[in-house]
C-alpha cells in the first residue's frame, strides 16, 4: 500500500460547515466509497482538499490503494 501524507485540515471554512451537517456514519460511508478508475472500484479516499463549488461539496484526494487522484461530489441537502 502507498503511504501518502495528508494535510492537517483539508477543509475550507465553508466546506467544514457543510461537512459537519452530515451525520458521522454518513461521513465515514462517503470517505470509504470513492470510485477509482485505476482500481476500477470503490475505494477509501486519502482526503487532500474539501471545498464548496456552488451548493456542492467537492472532496479531492488520492486512492488509498494505488495513489491515483480521485474525487467525490457531495450534493446539497434537499431544500
């Protein structure tokens, strides 16, 4: 397994506020299920950045297994 260094806090202030609205069980599920095009499946993400783009939370990082760049979109809550 590849060892990658993660930043201390990858969240922007707005990203942190949105992330904290998500229940802890759902946060874990989100971080453990990101698609990797090299591994061709669902993998854990080593989170590098988390920022808001409009109403979406964008999580970017590396595949925990192969190190490829991966991304996860967290859509807004129903309004």
